[in-house]
C-alpha cells in the first residue's frame, strides 16, 4: 500500500504518524522504553484527572453542608496556581465569602474561588478583610505582576 493511500484514514494533520517507526529507530530507544514512557504519560494524565474529580466531589460535599444556595462548580488549570476550583453561588457577597473562607480552611493549599450572583453587601474594607483571611487560610502568598510597586499603590491611596 502506498504511503498516500495509507494516510487516507488518518485525521487531518496526523500524516506524520507513519514516520514514527523510523524516528524510533533513529532515536536508539528501545520500543519497550517508548511504550513505557507513553504509558506513564497517559497514566499520569488520567491520574491527574481522577484526582481533580475526587477533590471536586469532596468540595461539593462540603459545600452542601455550608450553604443551601444554588451553585455551579468548574475547574480550571492555571500556570501559576495549578488546578483552581471555581464555585459560583446564587447568594450575596458576604455569604459567598463566608463559604469561601470555610472551604479554604478545610482545603488549605487548594485554590478555591467563590463568586456570587447576589448583592454586594460588604464595604470595601470588609471585602479586603475576607480576601486576606481566605488567602491566609489557604496558605497562599500574594503574587504581584512584574513592575508592581506597593509603595506607589499606598502613595496613590493616601493622596485620594
């Protein structure tokens, strides 16, 4: 069978798959070591997925004990924070942040963000206080973007 006919059944962009045996031979790696590496990579990916789902289900279980509010939960992978669990609660800011604080106490080291759809029933100072307590409970340290100057921010606030 010609190489052109052999690639007809492959998805677009996968034509290079036919060159893999030659590349393996050129690499000097044994087929077993390549199979093991591929198996490890697949297993690692599956394991990460299972862990994310287990943590998500445990967070949901705790969430049901903390509030009667309707919610949705999603998980996003962040380059700096790893897997971030994002919960949206149909409640006020105060109640959402109380839930966020309690979840973060129960799951330190796992980034949990709680958003709310209800009213903003906090002052700016109260909001900052919750954010600080949530961050501390999670064991997280503040990260600032390159070029950020806390001195300039404090100076601007004092000038207002």
